[in-house]
């Protein structure tokens, strides 16, 4: 895990460990509000990285990208297709795929 990611996780753990339930709930609300604002941009940034690697000649393999990012091969494919990466918003058989962000 990267040092930056570990610092974020440590901060979230500190919020969860707050003894005062009101302060903890307020801190959670603040974090969730900021996370919602950033999530869309972070998905775009991650997708741009994946698309850049796939656009190289020869394209970087899904397996190599998955290893680089610490995610599954299927998630890399979903990201490339414009899905969130969780598989939750994949179109069902016969449905149109969502517009890429």
C-alpha cells in the first residue's frame, strides 16, 4: 500500500475511534461530503491513466495494469469501458452501456 493511501486509512481509523459519538458522527459527515465531491474526479483520473496505458503501442496488458494498481483484471476492463470498476453498474444483457465519464 502506498504511504499516502495508508495515511488516509489511518485518518479514517482515527475518526472511527473517536470516543464522542456526536463528534465522530460529525467528522464522518464531513468526510463523506468531501468524498462525494472527489469520487467522480478520482474515477476520471484513474480511467484516464488506464486509457493512456491501453493506448500505447503496444498496449499495456490488462494484467499488468491490474498488478500496477492492485485491482483485478476485470476491474481494469470495467474502468476502460467506463464502468465504475465495481461491476455494479455493468449493463445487463441487452441493455445499452452507460456513457463514459
